[in-house]
C-alpha cells in the first residue's frame, strides 16, 4: 500500500509557501459553479465517469471544504466531503497543467480526550473558550437537554468530560463521541453516561425491555401514534442499503451510497415520508428526476430516478401524499427509488429513522402483544468512566485546546490495490 503526502503549510517541493484555507460550500452552489470560480476548465467534467457524476449532487451546503492555493492564488488541491467517509479530490497535475478528479476515502485520526471546564458564563461558551471545539459544545448541549438545567449552574461549578474526537487536517471532524460527563455543583455530583447507541443515562445502568419467554400473548387495545416518518412507498423491497464507505468488488475502489434503494415497478406511487415543503423538483444529474422535501427539525428527504414528478417547488405536502412515481431516469440500471435522508445537511441512514412497519394514521387497533418486562443492564465501560471522572475532578488534567495544534503535514493512505 502506497502513501502520499498532503502538504498543508510546509513543503520541500514546488508547493513551498502554499496557503491552506478552510471554507464552507455555499448553499445553492453547483459543482460547475465551483469550477468556474476557480478558473478550472469544464473539460474536467468529460473525464468524470458517469457513475461518479451523481455524487456531485451529494455536496451539501455548509460542508467544510479544504483548499490549497499557490502564492499567486491558483487552486492546487481541493478536498470536498460527501458523507463522513468519502471526499471528492480535485488536484492540479503541474506537469500537464490540468486538473484531475477522484473520489477518495477521508483519512482522519481519533483522539480520546479529557476536559474539565469551570463555569464562568455558561457551559456552551466555556467549553468553546477552553477547547475551541464548537462540535463538543453542541454535543454537550444536546446531552444536557431535559437532564441538566443549565440556568441553575453557578459560577465555579465544574464539568468533566470524556470523549472521542475524530480529527482531519488538525481540526475536529464530525461531532465527538462523548462517553461520560460529570457535573459538580454545590458540592453535589451528577453524571451522564452514553451507551453505544448514543443514548444518555443518569446512571451506570440502563433499562431495557424484553419479552418474557413462556408467557402467553394477551389481546388488548393500544393507541398507535402517527410516526414521524413513514416508508416512501408500499410493498417495500430493499435492494441496496446505506453506506458511508463501500468497497466496490468490480470497480476496486471505495464509493459511498448515501441512501437506501427500494426495488419497485415503474409507476409505483412515491409517498412523502413526512409533512413539509418541496424545495426541489426537477432533473439532478445522475439522480434523474428528483424531489426534495424540507421537513421539521432540519430533515430533508430526497426521492430520485422518478419517471414522473407530481409536485412543484414551493408546494406544501402532507405525510403520505403522492409526490411522484418510480422510474429509472438518470444513472439507473432499472426501475427503483433511491431514497436519501439528511439531518442538518448531513446524510444519515434512513432506516434508522423510519420504521419499516410504520403506520401513518393514529387510530385504535386490536393487536396481539407479548408480555414485556424491563431490566437494568450495565452500560459498557460506565463504571470505569465514573471512577475516571471523579479522579479528573480531584486532579484536573490539562484540557486539550484545538487552537494549539501546529499546522504541519499529514500522511494519507492510498486506496487498497486490487488483488
């Protein structure tokens, strides 16, 4: 396996003195807009394989991109994430003075870190002030919600945090994985422990439900609430699942699949998975005819390869409304729905949010249910984390400050060779 060096500030080649810039991809910017802004010939589009062109539509607004420019302002390299594991790479071949396009894995490091924050203003501000990690502050906000009343925290109270942080080019990459938190206030201590599914608990034990074996089923009436998201079509048949990074056995390279594919006959009605506003209805490169719907809480759903679109941009739809029909437009080998779901501009696995047996209406139904009981289960590593937190409060460690990392260079592993 080969390695190559991505130069950021220091270099011993002709890139000496190159300038590294972190910026955001502006909402509404297309890939061709980006090429024009950097004086890159659109001929590069002819060298992009048809299968890869659909990923150009996966560049989300507000995505952080990494660019390397020469002293005279010429783009030398650009890294544009598509999902959390893969990125588009545009690089200048200086010998031929032309740009190359590729999709490569995102290489990142992982640090296990500790932080002890003394409250001077509020947790969010003080975490950012001491760590310069906005993603950590936002994650702590979410874990505190409904558990810790930050208004009751006083100046001098302390928060101890154990977390794992991915880093890319010496900066935090994606939200951290918080393992445990201790809050020391008025000489009392409260704890939050996070399990492998990202759920927070106030004890080292969590309650889980189970069906007691050997018990008979009972008939009763239950209320089935409206699901937040329903399936995008009936008679579901999944043909391809969601993946941030998948090794293609034929192409011998990594590619993401930022959605779930459902096999269905041409003309099968497509349903809005939740109420919302249509923000896009039209042609979208390799995805063919596409509808995108903005929902509450930062969610956006995408329905690709449609044969016919039934809604218009700006139209409001209700959950279960028909918004189009299954087709095979764009880059598609046959009739199917490519369904994508995004949360705050990031692709997520739709099947983690949508219940495959979702019911779109609230009603009283008769159902046979099992006798369900609950029991307490120890959260893996929680007892060890609790001891560690207490030790951290007694002897506070040095809090890792992301602004103190010196920019240098990092090694990026090349993709695996085919056997």
